[in-house]
C-alpha cells in the first residue's frame, strides 16, 4: 500500500493524472459532433467518435441498432475469473437538446478554466470520463468483475428506445454509476423526481373570424381555459409541479382556430403523487367547457424517480471515500431533474447518479464544464469501481 492505495489503484490513478490533454481532445471532438436527440445520423456519428476510442483501447464493442433514434453502444471490459459475473455499469447518454448546426455556431472552447459548447457537461464530459476509466482498468486491472460502459442515445426525450436496454442491463448488474454532471460545490445526486411528458390536443371548428364568427368553435379558447387548471395541480408541499412548456394552434389570424395543442411537464416524488397528478391532468385535458369542442390526452414520455435505498447509500459512502483519496470532498442533494438513473434504480440495482465532472447551466448557451474536475472525477470513479470487491454492497 502507498498513501492508502494498493498497487493497482495507484497505477490507475497515476495514469489518469497524465490524461488531461487527451481527455480534452476527445471531449472537443465529441462536443463538435452534432447529436440532437432526433438527429439519428448525428447521434450515431457521435457514437462513432467513442467507438473509435474504445477500439483503440482494445475493448469489446456491441451495438443495439435502432431505426428511429441513435443506436445504443456497449463497451465491455471482461473479468473471466471473477466470482461475481454481474457487470458494473458506467452509464451515460450522448444526445443533446440543441438544434442541428449548434456545434458549428458555437464549437468547443475553453475560457478561464471552463469548457463551453453544446452538451459539454450534459453529458459529453461524463462519457469521456467513463471511456478513460474503462481504458485505465483495461491497462492495469484491479476491477472486481466485468465493467460495462453503456452509452445511450435519447435520454433528453425520456429514452424511448434506450429504456428497454437500460432496464435489461440493470436487472443483471451489480451497480450503476451514471455520469450526469456533478454540481458546482461537488454535489452529486441522492435522489431525483420522476417526470411525465404529455400532450393535450383540442379540436374546434374553423370559421371566418369576421363574416362567420358565430359558426366557429375556437380550439385556442378551449386550450386557454385548460392551461390555468393544469398549473393549479402544482402542489409544492408534495413536490409536485405541472408546467405547460409548449403551445401551438390556429390556422390564420382571421380564422377561428380549428385546432390547438400543448405539451405538459409533470414532476413528482412518489408514485402516488404521479398517479394523482396524471389523473387530474387527464380529466382536464379530455373534458371541454366550450360547447362543440373535443380534446384528447396522451403521454409522450416518462422518467421514473430515483429513490434512495440502503444499497445506494452504501454506494455513495464508497464513492465519497474514493473522492477523498482523489483530492476532493463530495456531498449529495435531491433534485427535481430526471435522468436514466431512475430506470436502473427501479430495477433494484444500486445506483449513484451525477458522478460526472462538475458543470452547470445545462440546456442553455451558457452551459459550462469545470475543466480541472475531469481527472479527479475519473480517478474517484475508477477507485469506486475497484473497491466494490471489498463487499461494501450486499451480494445480489
């Protein structure tokens, strides 16, 4: 042992300490590759950037093809002599919320110790971290069982194609580390709200708004009556929030609107809160107050909450000790944001979220990454994976 680390841990930690510039090179290429969730060619192109790196490092690659969204990627580091064959998953998504061409408009750059660019912290830096941790373990060993980097393609739209893959992998896994960004102040996530994304569509009747106004039924008016009712479902004491984030409708300014729609974001803490709120939203969406109008309700996507368990707490304690050995302290907090980690936790797999490098202001042009946190976060993650062999988590 040296400075509290065994030989494998020291080798891995020391090698990662030399990889700062290489990490930034891979991050630059990844950020500068378009990968909006609905841009399948772009998301797959960003996957090729990572696949080239994994291939160079001698890791085993598999892909899960998708027809509509980007493919899922599995990069595996095996451990054929381990008694515990359950993989340790390093998870992350490569899609972003930004429109096509965003990397050309504002490519990756570094200013005053921060990196900028679309998806730089959410979560391309986390994917780079996972890739280098896997490469370090491939070079020096010390991992207690198989380690899988699972790279998904559509998290920003609630993982419609990735969710079945994520859940299947989680059911067979020993633990999951999700590389969403840590927050400023070195805070990771102890729990997350669940989320439901839904849509209300209203049908009215078109009419000339001057000559035949009384013949029309305004779908926009009906929708306008519904929106305050949706918002009133919010119950901050329960942690339930409802937000109408998108609206649209109408034909022309001089036509009584024949159609209108809105998209609704629900966040909740407990399953009962979800069921109560969805029932209330559905009731408002499907029942019209304007005579002659009709409407419908549909759920477009859904995230599950990340709830704390004794096993997840043990995983956090393990990570906190590894972070200390990597030169920083860490705390945990609850957040209203959703992530794929809710899907893995719901399968009974111990899950720790937001272990990626520190960043903030995601989904905005001001999104940033604290560059100097990339190596320490990679070191902490690597040490955490290596120390799972010490029996901190209950056997599955």
